[in-house]
C-alpha cells in the first residue's frame, strides 16, 4: 500500500491510497486528524514495553500490535 498526501488547506487534508493498482481518494478534517493522532500517541506511549520491541494498544472494538520498529522507523 502506498499513501500520498495531496491537497492541504486550513480545514482539510486530502490523501490518495494506492493498493494493487486501485486508487482511493479521501479527505479528512484536520482537527480530527490531530485529535486521533494525539489519542494514538497517548495509547502507544502508555502501553509501550521498552524491554521488548512490541507496543500493545487496546482501542475500542479492535486490538492492534505494532512493532516498535514500525513506529520509530
């Protein structure tokens, strides 16, 4: 999957998702992007186990396991 950030203005940011030759364009409200990013960072930092290379986060209705390398790299 490839993600391209396109048009950015004061209110919205547009992204293009490319996957197996398909293209999907989406626009997101900047305030929502900022708020969700802050939520995820807080979760990742609160649940980080620095003795291992994994980060676990519990998010309503889904579980995520992300390698430390993916977050930091």
